[in-house]
């Protein structure tokens, strides 16, 4: 009778220990799963936001590059008038002017595409493209009065377009400033989002670990009691 009772007690103890082991295993699996989920979510957010941060930085740089290209175009226009007094020089400097003109339009077009994808109003860039095209037309019309063999024709050409580049350059200043402000604000928000996710995941992991330690402590306590009873 006593022997049978002891066997029953041992069997009960083994069942309790197996149940506790299973419970501990489940807790560990939950901890690992949540930790993996947290790391995956954080990693995904970091990768996504870092890509967006890089794109915003590239957009700000592209706006500055387009403005520098425009200033170079204006300089090439002046070179055409001041140094293009023979056919070869005119071809060289006017060719450089036309190249820069095309680059400005291409760079503004690329900037508009990037801006639209990132939430910046592309209409502002399109308006600048139109303004720049109007200036280019004014340059073309004025150049019709240029005579390589008549130095005085420079004055006529210059008078027709004098100061016409200033509104375009001012529009570039405004655009570059707005793009930079937009980019800085967005990048700050994306970095804050990453920090927020990291903080949330950290709190979640600490909470899960605390629950895990409590479960493990209770499991150890019950196991020790069962062993002592046995």
C-alpha cells in the first residue's frame, strides 16, 4: 500500500516537472519569438527610413547642383558675348552655353521626379523650369542681334537680357531653401520614428523578459518543492 502510494507520488511529481518544463519551454519560445519580431521590425524600419533619409539628402543636393549649373550657364552666356568674336570661339562658348542649358532642364526634371516621390510639391520645380525656359528663349532672341565682327553688338544683346537671369537665380534660392527645410524636417521625423520604434521594442523586450523571469522563478520554486516532497 505504501509502495503503491509512493509510486503514485513519484508519477505525480514527474507529471508536474514535465508540465513545468513544457511551460518553461513555451515561455522561452515566446521570448525568442518576440525578440526576433522586435529585431525584424526595428531592422525593417531602420532600412526603410535610412533609404528615405538618403533620398531626401540627395534631393537637397540635386537642388543645389541645378542652381550651380544654372550659374555656370549664365557665365557661359557672358563668355559667348565677350569671347565669341570668331567662328571657332563662338562655336565653343555657345556650345558650352547650350550644354549647360540642357543640363539645367534635365536636372530640374530629375529633381521634380525625386520630389514627387518624397512628397515635396513638384509644381514649384515645374514653375522654375518654365521660368528658366522663358529666359532661354530671351537669350536666343537677343543672340540674333549679335555680330561677331561688331563689338558694339554686345551692348545691344546685353541690354535685351540684362537682369533677366536674376529672377531665375532668386527662384533657385527659394527652391533650394525650401527643399533643404523640407528635407531636414522629414529626416528629423524619420530619425525620431526609428528612435520611437527602438524604444517601444526595448520596453516590450524588457516586459517579456520580466514575465519570463517570473515564470522561471515560479517553475523553479514548484520544482524544488516537488523534489523535496519526493
